[in-house]
C-alpha cells in the first residue's frame, strides 16, 4: 500500500529519457524505411543532387581553385599590391589583392583546360586509335610467343592462345566501345556544341560563377556559418565542431592538392621520358601513369602493368627500360617528391591505407578510392585526439610506445604496471 500511495514526483530526466527513446524509435523506423524503399530513396537523392548540382559544382570549384587563389594571393599578389598602392587603405589593398588573385586563378585554369583540350586530348585519341589498329598484330605476336613457349605441348599452346586472344579482344573492344567512342563523342560535342551537353555545361558554368562569389566572400560565408553554429550549440560543442572542420579541411585539402600536383609531375616526367626514348603511345602512357598516380599505393601498379604490356608487345627491350624507369621514379616519388609536396604525413600505417583503399573502392568505386585515405586519416586523427584527452583526464600516459611496455593499470591509483614487473 505504501508503494501505491507514494506521490509521483516529476523530474526533467523522465522527459529526456522519453525524447531519447522516441528518437531511437524514429531513427530505427527511418533506417528501415531507407533499406525497404532503397530504390525510391536513391531516385529522390539523385533528384536532389541534380537540382543542387550548380551549387555542388560551385563548392567543388571554390574549394579546389580557392587553394590556388590563396597561394597566388599570399605569395605573389599581396606584395605587389602593397608596393604599388602604398597610400591605399588596408581594405582597398585587400579587395584589390583578392580580385587580382581570382583573375589570375581563372586565367591559369582556363589556359590549362584549353591546352588539355587542344593538345593533350587529340594526341590521346590518336594513340587510342593506333592501339586499336595494332590489335591484329598483337594477336599474331602473342600467338608466336605462346607457340614457342609451349612448343612441346600443342594443346596447352592452343588453349593459351585462345585465352590470350580473348583477353586482348575484350581489352580492344573496351577501348573502342567504351573509352574511344565516349571520348570522341565528348570531343565532338565540345566542338559542335551538341544539345546533350547544354544542361551539364550550364550547370558547370553557373557553378563556376558561384565559386567566384565564394572565393571572393570566403571569410564572410565562414563567419555566417559560425554564427549559425554558435547560436544552435553550446560554446564547447561549437568549438569542437569548428576545430574538427578545420582539421577535415587540412586533411582533405592537403591530400587532394598533393595528389593532383604529384600526378601532374609524374605525368609530365613520363611524357618527357617517352619522347626521349621513343616509347610507343607516349601521350597515352603518360596520361595513364599520371592519372593512376592519384590513387595511393596501388596507382603505380594499376597504371604501370598495362603500360608495360603495351610496350612489351612492340619492343621487349624498351619495356625493360620502361619498368626500370618506373621503379626509379616511384622510389623518388615516395621518398622525395611527394613528401616535399604533402609536407606532413597523414599519420596512417600501410595497413590502414591498404584497408581504406579496398573498402572505399568496393563501396564507392573510383571516388571511394580517391577519398578513402583522407577520410580514414581524418577519423583516425579525431579518435586519436579523443583517446589522448580521455587518458590525460585519468592521469594515464597517452603515448603508444609506452603502452607497449605496460601490462595493466592499478585500479585504485591508475599507476601503470609494466610487463617486467609482472614477470618478476
């Protein structure tokens, strides 16, 4: 009876528990709905992305070009503006420096794109066409090699020849149908102004204009986002969000920029080497090696193996020279070129890099391969900081090296008990 007559006392904790339970239930229903109606959700997401594509292009252009603009403004334009306009106010100097930096960035970008379309793309298409025309010769060359190699057993030789012809035929068909036809259609559409490219070109053009506004008013946009952030969350939570976003920007920005610059350097060096030593398909192989070098760890193998096979079918000695050159350049790239560009390491071991590439590629394809390493590096850095702060709050060491020598901690004092002490 005492329990029944006890008066209920309201506590705000009950409301918090109720909201938490309701949120968990709503989240579970939402997850179930997403997986149950995945096709509808995918169509809806694609519709939203299509509607916001100009803004997405603008954000992407502003992020990539903004780093070039910042470099030009900091290293070149600001000093010139300060010397030329000595008596101008700081605000006018800043606006002039920002405007001139954006103009130079646009000019450099436009020049590189035009050069790629007028010089690189035609040579690349020509190399692909020559490659398609040489497929019959490759068939006969491979057949002779395999016939000589398995001269003692004609059945094995015939089977190997059939397999090789099938592989070469599929590769040639993929280049002709998928790569070459699409490249030619894109080139013709760019030259002739096909209607099919009007919508994407419009979105890209609008996105480019949006990126100009974002680059010019970068500080203002960031300040507005911070105002919203600090108005919603507590000061401590907002500070952590700002710090994590800054860390994310440094991680992704430095990684993507370094990979693109490194790929351009490797591609240029490869083309110079191909021209000097008379390698077949010089532009095609340089493009393959440069683009594949964007992918960490696996990129040089993905680009180098098919390139070596193409050269091997024409001249085995040049193939050997090519392989030696690629090995030397990749060693220099891993030890000198890329560390100079990247500056600081992402802090990931080979295990995490390989695992992130495999999982990212399996889930999201090439985009997953490109973004997996910086994403994992960002999560790794955040978790490392969280773990380090938590251990410091408990007066425990945070260094990994020290934990290799610690067996357990005392439950009352949190003092470490080392493995040597436990053995004694």
